[in-house]
C-alpha cells in the first residue's frame, strides 16, 4: 500500500501541553489506523478511521480523518508522561488484506 | 488470552552464524506477519502468511532470510548467514477476519537481534 507521510518526526512537549501529529497521503485512503509504541515496546493498536470526516475520541486523544480521506491527525490534550512513545499512522487499505504500511511515526517526548 | 509469543526476546550472535526467530500467533488468527524495525528504516514488513501459506515476501531483504509456517501455531524467521546490518528488532504480528476491527494487528513483544 501507499506509505503515508507523518509530521513532525519528533515532538518535545512539557507535561500538560497539547500535542498533534499529522498524517498525509497523496492518494485516497480506504481506511487508516493509529498505533502507539512505547519505548522498548511493541506497536499497539489505538483506533481505525474509515469514514470521510470521521472524528473519534479516546479520553484525551482525538482522531480525525480528512474529508478527502487523504489526511488524518491525532491530537492529545494535556499530555502526560504516560503519553511518551512513537505514534504511527498506518495505511490499512490496499489490495492485500491485512497488509499494513506504516509511516515513519512521530516520536513524542513529554518533559515532567 | 495469551498474546503473540516470540522467542528469544534477545539474541546476540556473531557474524556468519545462523539465527532462528520464533513466533506463536494468537490462537485462531489465520494471518501472521514478520516485521523488522530499525532506526534508519523504521518498521518494515518482511513477509506475511495466510493459513500457513506465504502470501507476500517482497519485503524479505535477500536470500539469507527465509520464513516458514509449518502449522497454524508456529512460524520461524531464519537468517543464514547473519550480518551486522541484520541487527534490529524483529516483530511478529497476527490477525484474522474475526477481529472486531478489520485488519487490526496484534504484535508480539519482539526479538532484539544483535549481530557482532
């Protein structure tokens, strides 16, 4: 599948600040998934977005899928030290079932 | 439920040696994936299986790498001979149509491979 581009590559914030990472594709995506990987850990599924303009929330995390289904974002309100890790947006569509194409991820550091 | 199980968790070997990484997917999952993660290249899909059959091995870097899935509960990734540039974390993941979210993958804890 088409790889998605993610920005920023790194983000350092103070605890309590907000954080946003953006994901962009040159082609329309059928669906996008977000994963989180803690330092030294493995990727863990967070959410899947399928519909144009879709917005989903998980506590302090807000996920959006663009109207044109070419971009997505993850916003964290009032970051905590437990939010530290790498956030990946993943192109979960394509012709091969189950084949995920990971972006390069955004590494989030939260300073207490 | 037990998640995806990988062994060993850490492997240190010398260049030229054979390395075998092992994976047990979640019971009932019929898709199994092998990934490699490095700082330089990020998370790369190496190969994946469906019902024990390799479907796409286009990510396998070269002939030194081979993967097998002799049954639904076991897969191996073998590197022979190993080279220092193979040093990475290797993840195994599994999924099935029956998961609540289509295409969600469940990752194992990974094997950290160091080739000296």
